[in-house]
C-alpha cells in the first residue's frame, strides 16, 4: 500500500482552487448564520455546493500528488 504524501498535494493545480472554494463555503455558512432569523436557505445551498466542489478538487489534488510520488519513486 502506497503512503500518502499530503505535503506534495499543494503543488497540484487542483489544490488552491479547492482551498479557495473551501473559504468561500465557510463565508456562505457564516453569512447564513448571520441571517438565521431571515431567509438563510440560499446561503446554505450555495455553501453546500461550494463545499462539494471543494472536496472534489481537494480529492483530485491528493490523487494527483499520489501520481507524482509514484512516478518519482
């Protein structure tokens, strides 16, 4: 079983867009909490979508880093 070298994942093209979308998702959830007494459902939906895309991008970054470690070894 190959070990994961997550320190190599930040070199992937998918890493920084994934981190950016994670920050955007957090901002949407905080905004939704600030609007909790009003209509917060839109912020929750956009935050969830941003979270899903961020998780996919970060998973692709980890997978991409595993490929570079495998070829480098």
